[in-house]
């Protein structure tokens, strides 16, 4: 009788541990992934990074003259550089937050075991 209670307890403990791992890591990844892409595209819309790349050789204000080309290409280069730097920094910061989220349970577990 005592053997079955111990086995039942260990099975329940394993079930709850695996449930936590599944919820924390997979659910956390889905949450961070959704949040990342929403914020990324919101920031990209404000910076117009992809639009500047797509219409790089189309002059601003649809005025097809040499002066318009000479003015629009440096502006688009500037927007592409600023957009790439901003989105790169945003991605780096977000991945650092996600890395902290992944490392936190292991760090806390080690701090509990080794005081």
C-alpha cells in the first residue's frame, strides 16, 4: 500500500513539473513571439523601413526629375540606416529580455539549492 502511494506521489510530481515546463517555456515563447512581432511591425510602420527599401529608386512626391532623384535617394538612405539601427537595437533588447525569461527558473533553482 505504501509503495503505491509513493509511486502515485512521484507521478503527480512529475506531471506538475512537466506541466510547468510546458506552460512556462512554450507559453512564454508564444507570448514573447506574439508581442515581439506586434511591436516590431508597429515600430517598422513608424520608421517605414521596408517601404523605403521597396521604393528606393522611386522619387518622393512622385516628381520624376533629376532634382527629385537627387533629393529622395539620400533621404531614403538615411531612413533605411536609421530604421535598420533602430529595429536591430529593438530586436537585441527584446531577445535579451527573452533570454532572462529563459534563464530565470534555472537561476532561481540554483539559488534555492545552493544558498
